[in-house]
C-alpha cells in the first residue's frame, strides 16, 4: 500500500492497521469458535465444490488452491471489501490504488492527510497535489486485474462473487506454474514456485516463507468454519515440494542469514519486512518508502521504553506477507502465531517500526503482533500465544531494561492519538478479551505484587468471572466470555448512563470497540470518591463510577499523583511529548504539539508513571545517516505520562503539582 513517508505513523496492523481500522471490520464470532449453532448453516459441500471445480478447470491441485486461500484469508470473504493490503475475497486478489487505500483506511494518516488533518509527523514537503500524482504500478499489487482479464470478467465480479474470486486465483496459479515450470504439472510438489509467486513479494526469503507455509498447511490439514457459515476442510496430505522451481523467478535474496532476537527454546526465525523505496512510474523519492525507519536504538542518544501489544485481525501468514510489501506502510518487530506460538521477527529492534499510529511511541517502542481477531477473544488468545509472547517480552525487557509493569507493557488501545482529530481513530486492539492479569503473572510480575499507595487504585476484576454485555461494532451481540474491563458510569448506580468520552461522543455504550467507557485491568487511577459498593475515579476530565463491592474489582496501586497547579482552572493534555521549538536545530522542522480534546480541572488527580523530557526522532528520508538526516532531538521541557482514560496521555510538568509519590 503506497502511503509513502508521510504515512509511516500508521502502522498497526494492528488492525495496526493496520487492521482494526481497515475495511476488514470485526464481525460476530464464528460458531466453530464458540459452539453456537447458526439458524441457517451453509452446506459444507457448497464452497468445497467451487474449489474442486476451479481446480479441475485450470488443472491446479485442489490442495494448492485451498491452502493458498487459507494462508491468504483464512477462507474469509469479508463481503468483498478490501483487506488492509488491498486484497479482495477468499483468495486475496489485489487491486491497490489510492481509491482503495482511502476506502480501506479511512482512519489512517493518508485519509487524514487528504482531509487536511495531517499528523504532526507528515513531511512539510509533501502536498496533496503530489499525493494525487502518485501511481501504483507493481503488477503484484494488481492481481485482481490480471485474474479478471484471464476470465474475461469485470473486476467487480471477482471482488464480490466467491466462485469467480476462486476461479481467478486458480487461473493465476496456472499462469504462474507455466512461468516457473513450463506447464501445469499434475505433481503437487512441482507447484512450489507458482505458490511463491502468488505471495506477491519480490523478496526470496518472504516468497519461500509463504510457499513453505502453504505446503505445511497441506501436510497438517485444516478445518474451519467461516464467518458467513461455510465449513471447509483441507485433508492432510504429505508433500515434499520441489523448492528448485522458485529459481526461475529470480527473486531478490539477502546476503547472509539474520538470526532473530529471541530467547532460547522458542520457535523463532527472522523474515525481513520490506525496507525499500517505492517506484512511482519509474521515479523514486527519498521520502517515499516502506515499511519502517532505520535507527540505532538504544544508542545514538535514543531509548526503547515500551513494548506495545497488538493483534493482527488477519492470519499470521498473511500478516508476514503484507509486511514484506514496501507499499503496505505498516510493520511490527514481531508476529506471533496463535496455534503454536511460532514467532517471526521482521524488523531489527534497533529500527523503528510503523505500528502504533503515534510517532512518539513508535520511536520508543517495540511492537508485537499477535495473530487474532479482537472481537473473538479467547478463540485466538490461547496458552501457546500467551506463553510465547510473555517469554519474548521478558527477554526484550531484560535486554533493553524495560520495566515489567502495565506502564511500560501496554496495549495498542492504550496509545493516544497525536491530535484531537486522531484520537477517535486510534485502534482498540488487542481488545476487551486479552487476559492482562494472566499475562502479567506469566511475565513474573503479577499485578498484586506492586507497591501500594493510598487512594491509588489499579483496575483488577476477576477475569474468569467478569463477563459484561458487549456487542460488535456492527451491532450484533457478542457471546458471553471473560473480559478485562469494568464499565464506567456517570453515577453510582447501574441505572445511570455509562460515561461518554469526548473523543467518542456517538459511540454505542456496549460496542466492544468503544474504549471510552472502559477501565482495563492493570490501569491505574486516583480514587475520587466512594459511595457504598461504588468507587469513583478521575477519568478524562470527569468523575467516573464503577461497581467495586469491598474492593473486589481493584487492587492497590502506586504512582506519581499529579493535579493541576494551583491557580490554573484547567490544563491541556497531549498525545506526544515533543521538545520546545528552540530545541530543534537548523534543518529539522519544528514539530508542534496539538492538544487532545480533554481539559483537566482544578482538584482532579491523575496517576503518572514517569516524568520525561520532550524528544523527537527525525527520520525524514530513506537513506540512513545519523550525522545528517536521522537525529534524536531532546528538549528541556518536561512532561508527565499519565493514565488519562483508557489511553495514556502527557501533561506538562509546568502545569501540575505533585501531591504524592510512590
């Protein structure tokens, strides 16, 4: 996805997206995941027969066709809407252009830029006119067009119609087989090169990784119930693919093997994300590239302070494939598979991934993607995933001296927007079903083991028994399951309305993606009042109540308690902590700070985790040079990082008084 340099703040597959903000909207959990019978199940043979017919028509082994589809989309059609990487349908046929990007990423920096609401990291040299002139010509990003031509059908038909989407993919695979081995072979093992080409990457490591996964899926077999009711099965069949068939593609290979930065004993390997300049009709620009920035963290006066946890909202395999395309403009350092905790590192930790949607946090964090769909929760977040992730995080925390607490091990949904315009569009992964208490226990830093401080509370409902009502963003009820938050009310009563966040004034109160009325396990707030079984906390400029009989939904917490300085009637909050204008040297544009939509009034108290000096990492171009183009700017202005609401935020140290310290 060509978002160029000015889009690199996006990055989150996170439904990154990358992904919660993409056109792949979360939908109701599948019945196979939750054991819920559907009123009208689709005949298992209906879709399987389409695969069989397409395979026979184009002389493609059905196992190849099924496995490619599974590894591209998990056999999900998503109503013909484009994925975060511009792919359509079960077979993820691509058609990437600026219109697709705007449709699929209406809440990412490209859309914000075109709307005149550019993020603070947008390059001053970029203009809307230059955006409109960019074209995306890589044929790997237009497989939908090629497939439509092969079938002599309109592109829209292949987008919407499952059968034609599958036929289009079969026609493409047949074409690729002829290009790699000169025919459509009957031997299943001779399709390795064709499958590698279908991956859409020009990188040999990435293409081989995709082809290996397709054959691994065939060897293991898979059964799945899709979200729209189909049941599909790929029966296991042992293969020994001829990997020499990839040679005719003449893919780009990296010199030398790079080892992943992982603890011993974990299944962990390195597959590089794309770091390439983008070709705009034969012209490349220093500011136009993907999918991350070069750096030398934690050296060169930089620092790594946070680990940000995401979920992918698409498959493990497709996530890796997407990160290997320089036009995706999103990335993360690691991706973890749900089924077995397999880990792929895709970016060196010294470099800055585009994952959090906030340049300040990107530049100071490591991003970890977990295969999963937020609205389905426990169907993806299993023990293999938790334990692999926790072992990796412990290793990284030790290596980079990152505290193992909920102030530094954070969710993507806790990262603030860089402006009031960006705040409502920030993503909500890994969502309400991530078991924070269990995860911190595995990390060896249980929530109950921290310091205790008067009137500072840490949210801590019993995850196993806490099952609040929720609905999907599309309005469907979510089956009851354990959740990690308490609802916040305007008064100490279940009859009172739930609070509204200033950034989400029209959100449905029970929407799982509505982070504005939820306080999550491990978040720390100042106790404002107690009335019977109810506790009130200061939360985003208002007093918010939650049910807390005998303190059962909290544990004592600690932190730096700050309040607006005496004489100030209200103070602003920010999503970044950038230096003052005078700190920026000649040649680096001053980065201003935009206020968020909250005001903290006199008498309110918030819990801060630390005081920091303003800083900004300047990385404006593709070619890395720590002496000229890539510099960390430090200022004298100081800020406190506070738990504002569901998200973190910054207040100026000059605006507050410290009333208590741990």
